[in-house]
C-alpha cells in the first residue's frame, strides 16, 4: 500500500493502531520526494536524516506507551520563510541563500511538540511576493496536476508538496491569498486563519499587519488537524491574541442545515475577463449548500471594489520597511565589489533581490514618500477600516460568505509574470479577507478545462469552527452527490 496516497488523518490512525510505523511513513514520503521532486521542485531543502531520526523517536514513544501529540509521525513540509533551527531558511531569495537560523519559529516548535516530523522547506515566491512561485531564486515549482502550469503562489511549493504526495501536511503563509490561491490551483485544501490565531514569531515578515501562517491538507479534516496543532496564544508575538484557540469540532455531527450564507452582489462588479466557466462551477456549489438546508441571500459590501488597490498600497509600504533590514551588513547577501558605503547597500540589494521584490519595494517606498504618504498610504488605511466595517455588519446576520477563490485558472509559465497587474487581479477575492483579519478556507469545487478550481468560504474573526463546519459540510455533501 502506498501510504502517501492517504489523507493525513488516515495515516495518523494507522500509526496509532500500529498498522504502520512512523519511520515507515517518513521513509515512504522521502521515497516519493526522490521519485517526483526533479519534475515538481516543491522543496528547496530536504531534511531526510533528521526526519528519520525524529520518526524513530515517535515510534519509541508509541512502543513505551508514552502519550503522543496529534501530529504523531506525520511528515510536515514548512514554507521556507518560516525559521527552522539549524536548517536553511532562504525565503527563496539569493539574499538569504545560505542563512541558517539559530532558533525555531513558534509554529515549528508546536509541530515538534505534537510529534510532527519536519521533512523539509518548500519553495515559494521570493520573500512571498508573487502568485505563481516563478520568482524563486531556486527555480520554478510545477503544478502536479499539470506540469506545464504554475501551482500558484506565494506558497506554491507547500501546495504542490501536498498535491504530489510529498508530505502529509504543510505550512504556508498568506498575506493576500498566498495559501488559498495555490490550494485552488493544486486542487487541495488551504486555510488562512484569523489574524492572531497563529503565532507569527519566527516568520520572516512580508507585511506585518496582513501576514498569517496557515496550513494545507488533502481534505478539510487534514486542514483542521494541522491548524489545531499550531493555533494558540504566543507571548513572543505582540500580534498574537489571547482568544487564539481552535474549538473542538465533531465532524460526525456537522450539518449545513440552517447555515446563513451571504453572497455579496459586488462580486459581479469584480468579474475578471474569462471567468465564465469558473462561475458556472461556483453556481453549482451554491446549489449544494441550498439542497442541504443552508439559507443564501445577497448582501452588499460597497467598499469591496477598493480592496485590491488598498491591499497593494498597504502591503508594499510594509514590504519597503521590512526589507530595509537586508542591507549587506548585518546578515544576508553582501556584494564583493564596492568602494563606498552607499555602493555596498546598492550593490548588495541589487544583486540579492529579484525583479518582483524590487518592484514592490519601489512601490512601497513611493507610497510612503514625503508628499504622497497622506494621499496614498493613509487613505488606504482609512479604506481598510471601511472594508472591515462592511464585513462586521454582514457577520452580524450571516455565518459565512461564499466566493470563488481565484477568478482565473492556473496559467502556463511565463504567461502572466510579465504582466504584474493581471497577476495581481488573481487576488481579487482573497485580499479583502486579509485586510479585515478574517478567516477563510479554499476547498476544491470542481474542474474547468481539466484544471482544479476552488471555493472560498469566509467567516468572522475567531470563528474557525463555523468555517470548518461549512467547509466540511460542503465537501461531504459534494462528494455524496458525485
């Protein structure tokens, strides 16, 4: 039996029942990586020896009857902007090509505490900037569903690792859709939790007020298992909330009956050219909810149409500030040729950063520059508050909001990357969630032209239980109707 084909929760049950050892599971996943990685390139760094050593320790615990964690024996892939002690963390950039952190991120510590096995670090868009995993210094990642197209981004490696059976679970980060969009493109489940539910300590920041660590799995139960292992308050993170706790959910009792669902009418105004076939699949998904007792109504989110511009002004401004630390002096890439201090800064950053990263630094620096800060950045912050208020009003009467995850299908390599505005439009439905600090999940809802498309379900802050109820209820109902 090929263990790698199973869901993470199924593998966990087999380990607990002693049908298979953690060592055998890890060994099989490493064999799968050896088999497919040359084509997929989902990983930047593989930590095979240490993973097998950790798997042995889990097996010893089980043999001795010692209590084990909820991820016991499950190989977990970690996006390469999350710190891992003594294991290279590059952010897929030449700037950090050789950087080895002296400490673990809190989410990594939590995975280890729950007896998860860190199997390696996944490829991504450089410093999480991009929507295709084409901006990585370590090469592109290919979509396991079709190797001629992108897996999405920036967490494309983490999504591809799940779709290619190279890991049981994986971690990503989501600033404006960087988990949900690749989950949609690769046909897996990806969740962006409430801002503050999961610690950001030890995560290399792109945009501090928007970034959130989330998870990928093959199905909703996988995603729940992974998120449960990393959620919780962290005193090391000033943005971590004391409300941070994932409630218990009995999946056997989940029902869509009586669920109140909102469909913002502004989605029609946000339509992207060529999304007609995706919308047909989306409408079919809405009917699944209706047939199973959910109540669906149209609502209005009037400031939604400003979300994309607002997001890019705020995120690039924070990018400009965060990446100023990479100056060629303290750590990271340092140019060999320079005569003055200014040349050291300029040459190190010119050589160390890729084109998309430079573009966003320049955009953010402009937005924060004297004479333009009030006109652009401060105005964007005000619009962000209005968007948040819109969502707060809707969630007083409704449980979840439904939308398409991405309005465009996964695209061929080199087709959109040279047209940044078109790539940014792929985030149309995902960025508002980050601006408002909400939780959202992407679950597969079908295919268009043999390519997967995702359904995005959004819930109010710290209401992940309702989010998982809606997602699992839909997943189960849709599968039953097949």
